[in-house]
């Protein structure tokens, strides 16, 4: 029966489409016991970093911009080398 597949590890089930994988990765915790998706965990980590950088920008703008441009330059360099 085609609708009986729950997970792709079952060899008789086809692989999940991309949208189903994204939905699983972005799920939220609505009730106790529910798992949080990887994208929401990543967002929480990134947001904490963003808050720290905003605080740094208020206290020391030159250091903030130095870190910002070194990070962007490193990402650009990594992208160019990788491509």
C-alpha cells in the first residue's frame, strides 16, 4: 500500500520528497515531548550570536566592524576557493 510508508529507512518505501525533509527540519515544539527541528535549533544558536554582536556594536563599533568584515571576507574566500 503506497500510503503506509512512514520513513525512508524501510527499503520498500520511496525516499521522502524535499519538502517533507524541510518540514521535519523546521518543526517547532508545541507540546511537551515534541521534538524541535534542526533549523529551529540552528536559528536559536545564530540568534544568540546576533544578540552578542549587537551588544558589541553598541560598546565598540570599530571592533564590531572589524569582526564583521573579517568574517565576510573569510566566507567569500572560502566560497571562491571551494567553487
